[in-house]
C-alpha cells in the first residue's frame, strides 16, 4: 500500500515575490543554465537507484524544503532521496500527489542554504517563445554519473489541460530522468514542469521519431497546490472564461493523434489554423498526420511547404517534408523498373530536404540520421545486383556512413549512434568496422545483450567462430530467454563441429519462440544435422498443419512414421491433415490407429468423434466424445463436438448443456456461442439465442475470423425478423 503524507500547515509562511518588471531583459543561455543548476534537484529511488527523476525547489521554511516534481517520478516507492546542488543526499520526508494531474510535492530537511526558484508568467510562454529544460538524465553505461542536462528550445503550444493535466508542448531535446525538472523562460524563471516526451514515429519503415516535450505550466501547478493549502506566495491572475485559443485546438489534436483519431485531429488543427493562419506548428502536425496516419503524401507536402513558407529556418519542417517525399503512393501500380525509378527519385528529393535541414542547423543529429538511412536505401536500390558478388552503390554507401559518423561526432557518448553505424556497416559487410563499433557500445554498457549478439554475428561472418561463440554465450548469460540468440549459437556450434550442442540450442529456441516461421526454421536446422530426427519432422508437421499447409504436413508425418511406426501423435496429426484435405475416411483410419497405440489419447477421440458425427455415425461420435471428456474433463473442444453430435441426434437440450460447458471452460469459444445461440433461437428462445449470436459475432470479429463473423450476422438478422 502506498501512503501519501499530508504536508504540515507550518509550510504556509514564506512568500516568493512575483516581480513584473517594466522592461524584461533576456539572460544569456549560460546565465539561465547557472540558475537551473542552483534550483534543480535529482530524485533517486533508494530501492532501485537506476530509477530517478528531477524536481525544482519551490519553497523553504526553517529546515524544510519543498520540491515540485511529476508524480510518476515518485509513484513506485516510499523511499527516495533528494540530491541537492551541493551534492548532498537528503531523505524525502513526505510525498503528496496533486489530484488529477501528473504532479507531486515532496519535502526534505536540510540545514544548508539552497536557492529557491522564481516563478514566471506561464501565460506568456506562448508558441515560438524560447524556453530551457533542465534535469538529470538517468544513470546508464554512457553516463554513469549524470550531471545537469540543459537544453534550449521553443514552445509549440500552450493551452487547455489535456490528459494528466499536460498543457504545454515544446521541442527541447530531453532524456529519461529529466521528468519533474523545471522549464525556464529567458529570465531564468520557472514557467512549467517537464513531464514526458511524446515519441511519434514519422516513418513506418524506420525507427525515426518526432520527439515533443510535454509539461504542465507553473500557473496550472500552483492552482493545484492552492487547492491543498500550499502557498508559495505568488498571486495568480484570475481565470477568466474565454473562447478557445489556437493552442487549445493544437493540444487537443495531439491527444487525438496519439489515440489514432486522425480525422478528429485534422478537424482540430483546421480550427487552430483558422484562428491563427501563421501557425507553423499546426501545419507541421497536420502534415505528419496526413503523411503517416492517412498516407496522403501530396497533402502532407503541401502542409510542410506552408510551414516552411512561414518559417524558412525550421530545420524540423524540412526533415518532415523529406520523410513525406520519401514515401511512395500506395495506390499506384508500377512496373518493376518504373517503381525502382520512382523510389530513387523520391529518395533523392528526400535527401535534398534533409540536406537543407542540415544547412539550417548543422548540429541537427536527427537530420543526419534520416539522410543516412536514405543514402543506405539508395545504396541498396542502385546496386548492381547482376554482379557476383553483389556490390552496393559506392557513392551512396560512403554518404550513408559519413552521415552516421557525423551523428557520432555530435553525440560521442550515445551508444545508439554507434549502433546505427554498426548496423549499416554490417549491411555493407564491413565486418571489421561493425565489430569496432560494437566494441564501443559494449564499453558503454557491459550488459548490452544485443550488442554481444550483433558482434557475434559480425565475428561469425568474418570467420571468427570462436569469438562469435564467446559473444553469444555472454549475450545469453545476460538475456537467457531470447530464442533468436539460441538459434544463432546453434549455427555457430554446428560450424565448430559441435552437433549435439547445436541441436540442444535449436531445441531451446523452439521452446522459447512463439513465431511459427522461426520454430519451423529451427526444426529444419535440426534436420540438417540429423535427417533421422523423428521429433523434428513431427514438430515441423504440426507447424505446417497450423499454417494450413496440409500436404507438407502429411509428408512430414509420413517421415515420422517411417522412422517410428508406433508414433500415435504422428498418426493423429496425419489424420487431422487428411480430414482437412477432404479425406474423411483416411483421417478416421489414422485417428483409429492413434487410439490403438494410445488408448488414453483424448485429442484423438475428440477429432475422431467429430469426423464420425459428419459421417452420420452419431452413436460412434457420442461414444468417442464422451471418452475424450472422461480422459480430460477440461477439454472445451470435446464438449463442443459432443454438443454438435447431440444436436444431430435430436437431443437439443443435451447439445445446449454441452455448448454451455464448453463456454464455461473457454469463455472466448465463439463457435460454442454461435451453435448454442442457433439452437436456442430455432427452439423458440430467440431473445437468448440472439444474445449468444451477438456474443459470437463480437468474438469472431476480435479474432479476425471475418467469414464466420459475416455468417453470424446473417443468422442474427434472420432471427430478428
């Protein structure tokens, strides 16, 4: 149970004066940074020190200091410590959440003197206003002892509160751990509390994202504080009801976009633009929704053109337009050559925009990343695939690597920058270069399982199989539940001649993997080593049955039975496959043989009972299905099939009872609802029958069975007439 402690009434006492000077002079970035350094604290979970956040000092009375932060920073533990600017650790005495918003106040005691934040006028933090976000990044391999991070940006919107009270959006770059830190204006005054980063993918074929900061304005925060009796001495302006502003519609649009309500978001943006025709951020947001939500390439480009016309120095707008230009219209049917030419043209147009973004802002790492990916794509597309060995377009290849190298120069302590270049070098089969980059990533974080995995691939491809095995061993030591790592290690074991080690790893991968395709590949890996492994053929047959490839499934089960003529599961699998191909008699024979080998094989009785019912052998069907239930009383399919057999024999009440039993075992059994509903309706109980059919239709729709969904709707209409 979490306890929220009430702050003492003595907290109300010391005032902060809000000074509205006649002439407001902007401080230099360094001066604002110095203020941020004195008022920002780090909040650390003492039970899990890797979990941390930031906060701002807002009040001091006696030896008690009050810190304002986001609630999600302090929601998971009752033991936190505040690290103040003098690097002293202070235990948190109390935590209090503010109702309805992602905010909390925490208290600690200290006899040291710390600077208290000045409160700014957050109503004046409007679109295009310069703001600074300060906070302490989470400790990680590249930054084991984080210092204060301080970054300049601009407000994008400031309007009515949305989810969790967030009502201000800005484009400052932030890192995990900065939540709860102050957002400062150019006078070094707090105008908002930084809450979260809202990442939105801007290309469905890459991991490129738009990152926008979300915060809660200080006026909103102080109004919440006043409702619980906390006064920091600032007189807030009266809240006057007014018509919604353009920013209000912009913020609502972002919330709708997040929920994939694209049409609703577009409607809100249209209203924002009507109220403010020069609202560049609104055009940009509409462009993003049109390009990556609605796939309206031309409409998106028109929006980005307008944003650039309003602000030709907006580097992000060029990146976004480049991303839109890089898209291909999905409706066009082109020849292979025409499609290739269109892709190259779109890629070149995108690169031109990315280059313009870099010209506007030479330190814009994101622009180098997307341009590098564009060059990488063109290197592959423009390659000479007729050459043996395959050769990449060297000009595009060099350009891609140059861009990713520039990202590393801009962010030398970011492991993801090295990972991006390493991945590209691996695509170009520069294994030595890729290994060097993975070495650097591992220096940043000795527990990066994916880096060991990827370096293992590079070492294996470069011929260093022993080094590859060492890397995969380490990767699995860190992450022992990754099926793909076992599959790769199996390949390495095989290459080193350790056949048994390879088979053991393939089997472990099969246990862990949920992908039918990957599991089938692992079974095939075993069969390459041992062509007489009956279990591998059987596993492959079962997967092919699930995939609907019944002929190949039968071929696999045939091989199992050639190796082991007494394998009941192989007979049962082959029988089910034969039935699916329309050979009911062959299926019946195989299932009978499976039962002969294993008289307690409940699934075989269930399937044979179903076939017997279809062959009009109702008595035999009921015997088989009753035996299946006797062996396994929790087999929903057995009850369902027996219900169908009872219905065919004229026992409608018995059928309803069995379908009800099946539903009790499996509440998502759509066919059981459908069959029970159909019997009830045709027996005169239309009300409950239609209820069952509606539930069946709902389940079919959820499960993606569109054909059964349509047929069930037809039954509903039939009985509602």
